[in-house]
C-alpha cells in the first residue's frame, strides 16, 4: 500500500492542464523501405540495453574569468555514469595551466564521450558518444564556442543507418565528416556520415550500389578518417565491429582494411588490406607528402604502415600498403594505437594504450625512420589514447582513458584519467611535465573520464588556430 504524502503535489498534478501520464516516442530506427528491413532479421539482440534515465546535473564548480591564449577542451564522461557527460574547458597557458574555466553539461549520462573536433571557424565543437546506442541516446553533441571561454551546449542528433561515432574532420563549408563505426544496431557495416553547416546529417556514405556492395561484402567498421583536400581523396580505416566488444561475444571482430574514397563523389575507390593487421585503428595523411602518403596503425601487429593512395598494386587496384615501422613486442595487441603527426610532417606520435606507452618516430626520411623514445622506459601514463599536438607544435596533449564498458563488455582498459601536457623537444622527442588529474578535479561525480581534446591557440588574434 503506498501512502501519498504530499497532497499539494497531487493537487498540482491534477490541476496541471499540460501534464499527461503517457508519453510517445518515435521508434529509434525509423522505417526506410528497402533499407531497414534487413535490420529486422539480421540484427543480433541488444543484450545490454540500459534504462534511458535522464542525467543528474553536474555538481556546482568554481569557474574562472581569466582569458588564456591557449585553451584545452576535454570531452569527458562522469565517473559514476549518473551525472551528465560534460565538456571541461581549461587554461593551457604556462602561467595559469590547469585552471578550470568552465564545465558544459550535455543531456546524457553514461554515453562514453569519445572523439572531439572543431569546425573550421572554431565556432563549434562536436563530440561523439561511443555507447549512446545502449541508452538510446543521441550520438553526436554540438557545442557553441563563439565565446571560447564559455562553451554552450547547442544540440545533438543521431543517424538513421549508423551509430558509434569515432573520428571527426571539419569540412570547408562548415559541416563535418564523421566515421560511425557500426550500423544502427552496432553491427557491420558502419558509415561515413556527412553533415551540412547547420550540423544536420545529410548523407551516410556510401550511397551508390557499388559502394554498398563493397561494405556489405567485407567488414566496414570505419574508425580512422583523414581527408586530403588538395588531392581529393579520403582514407578511412576499419577497426572493430562495435557490438562484438559487448557481452555475449564470440570474440572481437577486428578488421585488416582501409577504404580509399574519391572526395568529390564520396565513392569508394578501393579496399586496401594490411594482412593480419588486427584492427586498423587510425590513419592520417602525412602533411605535405609529395605522394599523399598516409600512416596507418595496425593494432594486433603493433606496427605502423604506410599507405600510398595513388600507387597501384599488382592487380591494378589503387592504393598500396607497406610496413613502415615495427613498434616492438610491447606494442602488439595493445587494444588501441592512435596517432598524430607534426604539421611539417617530420614527427609522428603513437599511444600504445595497454602498454602505458607513447612512442615517437622521426619520419622525415621514410626509408630511414628513427625511433625517438626508449621502448623500455617506464613512462608516467596509464592507458594513453587520444593524442594531439598543440597548434604551436610545442606540446603533446594525451588523454589517459580509452574505453571501459564495465561488466557489459570485454574492453576495460586501465587508466589514470589524466590529461598529459607533454613537452616536445627540438628533435621531436618527448619530455613529460605537467598534467590535469580528472579524478581529483571531478571527484564529486566519481571522477572524470577524459577521452579526447581540442586545443585553441588565440595567441595571434589575426591567425587563431583551432585543432
Ligand atoms: C615544465 O614546463 C614549464 C613551463 O613551460 C617549464 O618552465 C619547466 O622547465 C618544465 N619542467 C621540466 C622538468 O621540463
């Protein structure tokens, strides 16, 4: 027997003309004739669907009114998965390093904030939610950064055919390309999503028959994404089938492939294979390379490969992959290897997540790659993943958190939840120095799990950098 304690509350509910006791939501995946029917019979059960409870608001925080020239944005999950996921904005200036400027909540929790990216004009950031599917939450979250010191939540959305957002690239027209690693139910194929300048999803590529047959024919789990705007090509790299990291699983399905795309038509030109690659997590064009070469990370092998997109293989297929550098025994099967390359194309950095290690290579001469880190050094990092060189090329921002599915999945990489601000020395090598400790900063919500970062450098007001 329930006793209703507050008769005032009951009275107010009865008196309210707008409050209804029923709600109606559209289905998560709307029906598209000829497209969504196969999902009905091919989709595995979602074993892990969670109650879509609304988030608790962030606890109060102390903001700062300082206006640093260098700003770090960190896309972060609340440790307790009950409080809102949030964007944390920090000073990266030398004299005020690590000062919290602002916390911007999004209307989700437990979404596992993933990659973050800026629009070309720096007025918008987009962050993806890796596990949004599980709570039937949106997958992409937009922030208005017109005032860079006070980001505001703008809107969120989701795609129809695909989910599990990963890499983000700004388009010159103001919109974005985004890799969605899985289908709407987390299986293969995912899609290459495109938005317009208002951040509405306008395409989920490929859309032509040949491309659709390509992605249905061989695992398409696009994670890495790099665009060569000058030579009109895109590379995406296939990592894992997202649903297979969740229980019950027969084992994680890792891919060995990349897709080469024609930028103007958004059509797949070819599939490029790295034999036994075991999850090609990342791919990035080397800035200024005369042949538009790109480097790709093969996680099972612990190797860096080089992709020549305009060379042809023995069968006449466009795109050739060659091993560039073996990062050694510690780098094999480290769950994730993500990368960044200096703007001059000379140095490349790789996070070996479960090896707790960040590797640095001098790639100025691709026939004579030099390793700049000591593979046996014990580094002050646990679970490094996302890595970004600051626009001035003087620091490497690394976030020490990859993915923890908890008991519902099989990926739980240990982390110390720090944002590392590592000094880059003249020869490209690294010197560990400062960090922001998200466990301590956000202890009032079970800590913070910072997956990724964006850095603004407003030192020259005529030439601001958003990266
Ligand atoms: C750490 O960074 C600060 C600020 O740039 C610098 O003054 C200091 O020398 C660095 N410390 C080490 C140990 O590199």
